[in-house]
C-alpha cells in the first residue's frame, strides 16, 4: 500500500510551505482565544459587545505563573457622568485612583469604564502599584507595573463600553491600598465616575502614571474615575461576595479614608474567621453600593435601578458566589406618595431569580428605621414594616440578615439606636456600620445556590 502524500500529488514546495504557515496561524489564533476565555474569567452575564478584552499578555506582563483563583478584591459601580466634565473630560491629566483590597493575590488586572462617555476614551498610559500607605499618592517603587491591553499600552474604549487589562504579576496584599493611574490625551466627554468614595483620590497635570513619589499629584478629590474593578489571582479566596445596595452600603457617613463601610468590616471578619478556624468561606468582598439607589427606578444622578444594573454589577463581577442585597429604603423615601411595598418586594424577587439562574446565593437584609429623618412619615414607616415582614417570612431571599432588629432603638423601634446613628437618623455611624457587618452570619455566605432552570 502506498502512503498518500500529505500535500497532495504534485504539490510544489511553495504551496506546501504556505499550507503549513496557514495551519500554524490557525493554531496560534485558537490558542489566543483559549487564553482569553480562561484567563479573563470575568463573571457570567457580561456582554462581550460592551467589553474590550485583553487578548494576550503584553510586554512585561506575562501570564501569571502562580496558582490560584481569580476573584474580585475591590469594585465600585459607575454612577453617572461627572458634572463639569462634558467638554474637556480629563484630557491631558493623569487620574490616580486609590482603592482598598479585601483579599490579596499574586497577579492583578483592572476594569476601566467609559459607560457615560459620549466619545471614545483613549488611554495611552496606565499603571498599577501598591500604595505607600501614608495617605498620599506615593507608591511602593518596586511594585509599580505598566498595564497593557491586549499587549498594547494604548487602549480605546468606545462610548458606553469598558475594557479589562492584561494581568500583571505583582504581590497585592490584603487590607491594603492600591493605586491605579490612567492618562488620557483627549476628552471622551463626561467622565464615568463614582462619587462619595470616602477615599482621597488624585489628579496630576500631564502624563505622570509612573510617578512613584506622588509629587505630581497636586489635585485631590473624593471620586473614583473610570476604574470600576480590581481583580486578583488569589490563594486567599475561592470566590467573591458582592454587596449590592444604596448609600448605607456605599458608606456615605463612614469616616473618610478609614475603610469602615460595612462591606469593609465584613471582609475583615471573613479573613479573621478563616485564620482562626479555616471553616469560613474564603471570599473577596466588593462594594456595589450607590448613594440614593433604588430597586425599581433609574436616576440620572444616582445610577441605574437595582433591577437594571444587576447584570453589570453582580453577574458581571468575577467569580461571584454570593450577593448581599440591601436595597429598598430609597424606593420608600423618594416616592412622592406612598410606595407600593409589594412592587418593591417583587423587584427584590426579580434579583433573586436572576442570581439563582447563575447559581448565586442571595442574602437579603431588612430595611433599617429612619424616624427623625426629613423623609419620615407614619405612612412610609408602614411601607417599611410591610417590606420587612415579607423579607422575614423567608418568602424572598435564601437567608436574611436582620439589620433592622440589630440597629433599632429597643424603646422606639422606628428609630436607630443613638450610638448607631450618624446624626441624620438614616445612615449609621462607624459603630453602626460595624454592627451591621457583625450581624451577618458568615455561614449564610457558603453558597452558591443551585441554578433554577
């Protein structure tokens, strides 16, 4: 039997070489596609049409050699376009965001958003570094890494889109600050931002992304710009907990720069419990609170409603196992009449159904009292009580955290206890935020829930 010729009878050396080159190119292309699907590991539900993905590691940012799991260590919801930035954006300036990690890792990547921009956002320089920890914009010098996107240092994010960087190898400690700096030479229109960061962030004139001293960053403010997520390749965690809420989750009255929001304290509890007994779920915690946010209604200044941002802010996060939902009080307070408690409960059920479809456990919280707040009325108090009654009846969530019972005044259950009240009779004090986190039963976070088909 004569063995057939691979190239076919009469194939010339030139044609054989061209065929071999085509086969090699196909293999390389398939390998790159596999890298994107595995290494990016962003959560289910993220619309690939809205994301510019890193196709391969860039120079100086080789694929991580360490083992571990990609998890979220920090996140913030994009809320709206920053007022006063519609014309110039942040053109010709370097933004240095300061964010606090919940878990550590051996590699990191970031997500940048141009959700509210009206034109393409061009980022020509971006870096990541561990902060020096002195409250300034200074970095630990040997931790600074240049970020790339699909191997390139420049990325263009379309209006309404976002991009995920390549992974960079760097030791990111838990419970520490990380600096993410971006430079854009041109304006994309309104800057996508998250106000009320409770964290000082910095701006420098010109391109200063690799400034480790922080001296160039003479501008400061309390907003995160463009940056919406920091993920790490971690041996400390097996998944991510998302805290989805309003200003109470956003920590609007917590001490600035102290990381005392209730999700921050929850992250501390999880780490301490794992160190003590090893039986507690090992999770990173990310905060997707938006001040003024509601379950059902969008707001141009307070972000998309919970039902409309759930896919982006929960399903779109990395390796989510559990979501803790604390929403509903603004649906009561911002309704010019009396809100329909059943409509709010049905909205919360919608969130649960979407989470369960992806195997995610949903822990819900009762709504805390607000007597003494300017929006209080007996009618609104009745709406709150009816929502809490439905939540406590186990008719909504997989598990319930009773924030109301934990923080209310036992002598006046319509009010917060004085030591837990920031003074506005709605938002907790630092002590109140700590009490909220301490009320969470860590075993309720074990998830994930089975998918409901």
